[in-house]
C-alpha cells in the first residue's frame, strides 16, 4: 500500500540507474540518515553510543569490505581480521610519525597499506578458488598476526606489546584517545562509514562492480568477454582490504583506544564473515543488517532479563545469550540461506502487491 | 563450392580473395595428453559469411571453437586472424580483437539481471577508471548511459524488453540463450562463435533464433561460425559447412555438397565394415 512504485515513470536512463530508483527507498534512506545524524546524537546516552552504535558501524564497514571480496567478487577470505589489523597498525605508526596531521586523514590513508598487503595476499586467487583460497588467506591471517607480535617497531617498543591511541584533536574537538567523548567519536565513525558505503555503492553499479560480479558468477565467460582475471581479482582484494583496513583503524582509534594483536585474530575474521553470510552475500544493506544481528542482539539480550525484573547471574546471562544467538543464527540460515537482505527483498515484494498474495 | 548466399548481399561484394579471409586455421592439432581432440585441421572463415561446423558427438567442434578464441592453445598449426598469424593468446585478448562467443551450456552471469548481463558485454568498450566510478556523477554516469543506449538497442532487437530487470537465473532456458546472444552482440564482434545456439529449444524458439542469426549476419554484417546439431537449421542458415569426425576434417563446402559427400553420410549413419 505505502510501498508501491506504480505511477513512478522514469523518462531517462539517469533516473532508471539511480542508486535508489524507487521514491519510497529514497525517503527511507533519508529517514535512516536523519535518525543516525540527528536523532541518535540528541537522544542517546554515552553507553549506547560507545558500546552499541560505534562498534556496530565499525563492524558494518568491515562487513562491507569483506562483502566486496566475497559477496561481489566471489573470493572467499579468512584474512579480514589481519587486514583490519594492518589498517590499525599503519594508522598508529602514521600518527606517531606525523602527530600533527589530521587523524581522520591518517585513518583513511592507512587503508592504502591494507590494500597493498591485501593485493599481495590476493595473488594466489588467480590459480586457487573457493575453500582453497580461504586456506591461503588463512596464511595471511597468521603471518600478519605474527608480525604484530614479533615486530616491536609496529607498537613503538611498548612494554605491553599493545598499541595505545594518543589524544588527537580535529577542529578543536578531541576525537581519539581516552578523553574523546563518545559523541565526537560517533560522528567521525558514522561519517566515514556512510561516505565509504555510498562511494562503494557507486563502484558496484558501474563497470568495475559488474566485472567483479562477472568473475564471481562465471569466470571463464568473464574472461571471454575481455575481463582480465588477475587485475580484476587483485582490485577486489585491494578495495576490500582498503575498506577493512579503515574499519580496523577506526576500531582502535575511535572505539577501543588500545589494541593488542589478539584483537585482530582469526576470531574477528570469522565474526565479520558470519555478519556477511547472515546479512546476505552481495548486498550492502545486508552488511549493516548482519553487523546489527551479530553485535547489537547479544548486547540487547543481556539487558532483557534485568529489564523485565528477573534476577540471574551475569555469567548465566552470558551463556544464555550465546545459546539464543546461536539458535537464531541456525534458524535464520534455515529460513533464508541468502541472508537478511533476501528476507528484506521478499518483504518488499510482498508489500508491493499487498493485500493480494501475488 | 562458391555459393555464398549472404556474400552477395554485402555492399562491398568482391570476388573471394585472400583479403576476404577473416580467419584461417592451418594444420591445427590439439591433444590433451594422449587424447587427440583435433588432428591436422585446416579451413577458413570468410568475411560476412555464416560458417557452420558440424559433426557427430565428440568430433572436436567445441575444441575447435576453444582454439579459435584462445581458450586452448594448439600444439601444432597456425591461426591467421585478419591476415596476420596469431601468437599464443589469452581469451581476453581474443575478445579485444573482436571475437565473441556463446556457450553450449548457457554461461550467463546468473546473479545479474538481463540488463547487467548485456551491459557486461560492453566491458571492453568502457574505460572510466576507479575514481570516476567512485564519484559516479559526471563522466562515469555519462559513459554508462551512452552504453546503456546501445544495450537497449540490442534488447529491442532481441525482443526481451520485458525481462530487462529480471535476474537471468530465473529465466526459462530459451530466453537465457537469447540473453546470451545479446551479451555476445553487445561486444560488437567481428566474428561471432555460436556453440549450439538451438540446443534444447522447441520449434518456435528455433525459428526465432534462426531469424536473429540471419538478421545479425545480414544487418550488422557480423561473420558467424556456428556449431549446431539440427541439420535443417544448419543447411538453411549456413553459406559453407565444415564437417569434423574424430578430430579430422572429412568435408568442407556448400550445404548441398556436404549433404552429398559419402564421408559425411558414413560418419553420421555409420558404415558396415
């Protein structure tokens, strides 16, 4: 009833190729941005911003990064955590060497280091496909983690072996380090995530995005259409690692304040991969939904017993959360193996023809 | 031998000389280990003709197409493309030189829409780099629209307007074959290789496809090399036919000549020894 594009005629290819060709989608995304940029900062408390929204946005961006590689280019990777780590350590070294340069600029710059490393570890993808490629990216994961532990230069020879983010200001506002307010961090993280999501959406609907999907769907046919497999795959690795690197740098600069090598372990890689699979391979919106499910749901579940007046121990709540989230993951994968993005599409299709079944 | 039906309709109709040969295959042999797929085959494809390659199953027809578009590299023999001997090349190089093909088993990009599939055929002609693509507004969008117009022409030509935004995985088989032809046409090829374009189609779909192939040949002047098992289609459409059996060429000539050839009859019907 309220989601129906009947009567919205497109008279130009510009309108037909727009990012949100249906007016309701455009309004919807406007409302979401309004809530994110205005309503949440005005109403939310520090806990909500620091423990829910900031990590959610960081994970969303990382999931977008992995989605570019796995969902759009079809190359399975388990090195996401390490590529995020490369971004984090690169940003840390950059801000150590250039303390006066804007920290947001350095975070965005650090992604290029991750892109470079990602492209190198993407080289085997020319010969190896599927699960075997995942194993070679696993090598990246362990090698890079080893670097973070064994090369003291990377963490400025700290006794703790961890990187601690110094205080950095932007336009007179402290945005990183322990003194930064959650609100300032939130705005930085939100802006970067929205900007990168928007830019990558542009790439995905154009020539380059199509060439990635060609490789994903039928690599032999893609090559016969004139796509160079190596360049295309390496570009996907580089772009994906860039985004993951920026997400990793944001993770330590604007959320954790300090990180050790184990922050970027294989566990993180799997977490991001689950977000992508649950959210829906090959969907940017799905990356946000998957991140919300994996990160926000457990936090929310921990508060439910207290909120409805049941007194149970903290560790019991923890275990219950694990069980509930695990069961829900299995449930959703059985209901819709293509993830939340597909569920959302089905819901939209149903709305479109409502009140009729088809 | 020289009954070139389509050639007479070409504007620049000149007697067949070497300059009219678009692609020539000389003494090509291809083996996979001990299995000889192609043995010492020579033939040529003239500019503007429809050339059929036929033969019983396992005769080496598809291997021949794979050799032509660079997917396989023959151990012996040469391939001359537009007058110059072609060195060993990758398939994407063949594509950039103007060779397009369709596949025996539909090889569309299943997750993409019909429109995106046909747009993918324009990949080689689009050049805006990553940073323009990031911005979208401006050059990247203009380029996209310019190619979209060409693609829409193909969609009109193939009468598939209604399925423009449908993911091809959901289309029936006959339409998928048509989209695949559209994708190859979007490359604006000089030589179009069709691997069993009518396989698994009903009579009506075959007639549609035959009409499209003739239109492509006559209106766009595209040279076509065609593998097909439906002999009625082959004899009606093609200007010249080359017949393979067990990796060897057993006949070459006009459809009428080939039909009369004893070797061809033996290959298809079998002989008592």
